[in-house]
C-alpha cells in the first residue's frame, strides 16, 4: 500500500495524521467526544454542534479511542451515543474532503485512509462487547445515518430525520449503504442513496432503522431507560450473545443453527447462566458476577 501511494506521488503521512487528530483537542480546543459514566452505562456525546458533529478525521479518531477504551472497561455494560446541538451527525466533513484536492495525488491517499478509518470505526461498534444505543435528535445523514445503522439499537426523537444524501453533492453513499442495507433492506436503501431524500422518524421506525420514536423532550429518558434495562442483565452473557448474533447473520440457516447451538452450550457453562437459572427456579433476583 505504501509503495502504491509512492508511485502516485502521494505525500500523505497516515501515522502523523492519526497522531495529530488524536491530540487536536489538546491545543485549547473542546474535545470532539465527551464521555460520562453513570453506574454501568457510558454516555458518549459528539461535541461539534457547529459542524453538525461531522465525522471528520478528528471526530472519528476520538470516537475510535473512546470505543477502544470502553471495550477494555469491565465496569461498563452499555453505551449510549448522543450528540450536542440541533443535529445528530451530518456525515463526513465535506470541507475536509474538498480541501485535500490540492494534495499531490489529488487527495487519493487521504481519502483511502479516511474511509478505512470510517470502516474500522463502524466495525468496532459491532465488535464491541457492550451494546451501543444511538440517541438521535435532529438529522442523521450520510455517514451519520451509517453511524446510527451501525449501532445495535436506536431511539429517535420525533424531529429526527435519516438519509444518505451524498448524491445531492455528487457523492454516492456507497459505504453508508453497507450498514443501511443490512438494517432496512435493499430496495428502500437503494431509493435513499439514489434520491437523497430523508426519512422521518416514523418511517425509520417502520423500516427498522430505529427501535422506538418518542417525543423530543422524552428522548434522553427513553435512551437511558433502555440502557438501564440492558445494564440490569449479565454483561458477560450479553457480550457472548452479541458476538454470536452478528456472526450467525453472516451464515446460512443450517450453519447458523450449528454455530449457535455451540454458543448456547458455552452460555450454559457460564457462572451467570447457572445463577440465572437457579434464581428463576427459586423465584428471586439473580446476582450477576459477569462471568
């Protein structure tokens, strides 16, 4: 890959770029992402309201670091992803993209690194042991809609809007379509990527992109309530189940049953499964050990 970039005359230094964007907020700038923990719930807040929380290189670096930290944090059972400002996330930073046209290779090396970074971030959410709940206010467009589709669950306010409208700027949302089409199906997804139209919160609910729609003033409580309901279960069992859930989707039916049968046996061998079954039989609340 490095040799290929050199042949194209690329001058982009990916290692330096990642290092700089990771420390962008250190020079007196507000953090891209805020984290606040409450009991077993981690709340991540996109913190660039002036740019509609665009998934710039800096924003994605900060989000990646936050998720990587949470993945190692045994005290966290659930993640809520919310945003400051009127919109949830407006997609990639188009000014950042356009600004790399002056690079020696017209931005190719930067674009390759940026979209690889984005793909890694979306895959990280699926691979995270903890479920991630998107709390969506305002618009979630282009890769912002991809971010919602990549989360395990989503709660939306009535004013939320969803779409992959890059086509309006001559930019087909190919990577956002990966997550979106796996949430709402082929025909609906293709309509959205080719027309750029936005779905209402109710349409997104009917299509399966979000789990529930609530009044905007109730949004935070609804997302927190869903997170609390999950956090009350065994985090170890949910981590095992989440991993198996996404793996079986990729398999044919017969292979999926063979695979998940083995997972069920692994689950039953866990201490929390033993405790949970005993508590159910004894009609008492289980005491989870998360193992």
